[in-house]
């Protein structure tokens, strides 16, 4: 990450631009610009060697006017309060643009989880849950997985919260295992949503997924599932990367094989197959493809990269992968982009389904989950296209206008307390 990159400024600048383009009354905007609450917690953990380490954690609750705060928890060595604030704001916009009854929040711990043992990771997660327990809950703030967190970590969070409350509280967290009230279809939901977004975008130009050449940055839960589902639908996954590096194959990679290799702990720098060449993550962004899917971290498509990309379309799997300056260049170059707050919303949409199933104490079948996900995304995409035509703007600005109008309208009818 470059030193001057400021993700919170990125999201505020984009919101301000959308307020102008959408001619939205600014009266309530100051409220939306700032989060409702930010907390920082210090988390002591006794390490396996007997030493004591104190980790820093955050939870930012951006808005709960449209429903309980909602958003994942990330474990990463570069986590900062500023980043978590941006991610929490994006969650409010994301839930509003697809019109699900949640607000936005995000959490994070400054740690590289690959340096911890399983026992240390469990202790850290339980201590973090204990620290944020007063402000979370099924009707308050519902965490979920994000970068480097998974169903196991959600299980420890759920168990700690339930122990503190003396009863099972499945609705306090989403992205948990099926056995504990998780939803069918949740693990692959973000990837599935990205594939649906890609399909909807291509359809605007009369194209389809079949034989479309796609490059994906990232091979975690999001990138990995996106690659698999795309390949199953006939797209050609030409490139994919992990934190160590990227692989490229002109005739298409075997997505099932590559993702299984990474899931089993393999590094892509060690992966070999016929026709596969190795490249850097930056080279992947610039490779020859139709659709580029950044599905890792923020600040990847910078102005410099935007000038050189060879793709015709970008679908943002990660949160905030494109800078504001890069956005302008992509627009000038006629590269169409589906913004993160829509493209990666499949995860939180199925989190919403999981939460509804928990409250109603029922379990839906996977086809029902997938069908409802597609229905919500298709409706929201149509609204974004219509708004982009009405306001003559990019899909990002259209998505922001829709989300901001919904948030601001809710502020207006509610009024300011007291
Ligand atoms: N971490 C995911 C996101 O950024 C999912 C959040 C959730 O399900 O609450 O959208």
C-alpha cells in the first residue's frame, strides 16, 4: 500500500461526488459521512512460548438506521482504524444498494494469523469477542467472515458470546458452520454474486460468460469460489494469484485443481501444469483478458495500473480495489466497472438469509438460497443501470446515488435524536 493512500478519504470522496451527480439534498449528509461509533480494544494473549502479547483490534459501527449493524471481521497485519472505517461505510452502502435491512459495520485485528498457532488464534478471537460483546448481538451488530477469517473463527466468536449470555445465540454471527445454524450456500455466496454480476454486465453488451477470458487477483474464499463457479459456467480463467504470486495460462487454467491446491496449503509460486507461466500480482492486473476481477485487498488498481490494463471490464470482488483517480482513467478509457458495493454483496445478502433462518429457526435448501440471491442481485443491477442512464454516470456513481438516497431518506423520516 502506498503511504498516501487513505481508504476512508476514498469512500468519502466517492460519496461526495455521488451527492453532486445525483443532486441529493445535503442536509443529512454529515451524518452519513461519519460513523456512529468506533472502538479500539487491546487484546492480551498468552502465547505458546509463555510470553504475553497485546494485539490491537477495532470495531467500527457506521450506521444502523436501516437495520442492525452488519459486517465482517478481518485479521491482517496492515489493519488500521482508517481502513476499518472505510470498510464499515462500504457495508452501509452495500446493504442499502441491494436493499437488505442491515446497516454497516466492520471489525479488524492487526495480526498476521499465519504466524499464530490454532490455540493462539482461538484465544485472540475469544478475547476480541469478549471485548466487543457489549456492542454486538443478533439485533445490534452481527459480525461475519472477511479477509483471513472463516467459519472456525465465527464458531469461536459464537461460542464465546453464547457462554457470556448463558444460551445459544446463533443470530449473533453469520458465516458459521451448518451444524451451528449456518446457511447452505453462504461459503460460496460472495463468489457466486461476483459471477452473477459479471454475467449481468456482459449481458448489457449482448455477451455471455461462455468463453469469456477472466483474470482473478486473489485465491481466498472470494477469488477461489469465483474462479470455480466461472469455470463451471464455461468462462476461461486465464490467470489467478495468491499473496505470493500469479499464474497465467493462455488456454485457461484448471480452476478446480488450482483452487484445491491453494486450499490445501500450496503456494501458487510452486504450482506447475502444462502451459502455465508465473508472473507477479501486478502483471496479472495487466494481463490480456476480457474481465479483470480484483478479489484481494484495497488500492490495487491505481492510476498507473488503470492506464495500462488490457481488459474491457472490471468486476470488483474486493472492497475498495480501485482508487478514485484510477476510476476516472478507466471511465475515460471506456472500461466498464461493476463496483464493489454491488459486485461483492452476495456474501452479505446470504448472511441476511442466514440471519433470517436463525430467527425463524428453519433451514433453507441451497437452490432456494441461490435463487433468492440471483433475484435480489438482478433487481438491484437493473436499478443501477437505470440510475446510470438517468444521471449519465458510471455504475459506481449510480450505485452510490441509490444507496445514499436510501440512507438519507431514512435519516429524514426518522429525524435527529433527541
Ligand atoms: N465480509 C463480507 C463483506 O465485506 C461479508 C459481510 C457480512 O456477511 O456481514 O461484504
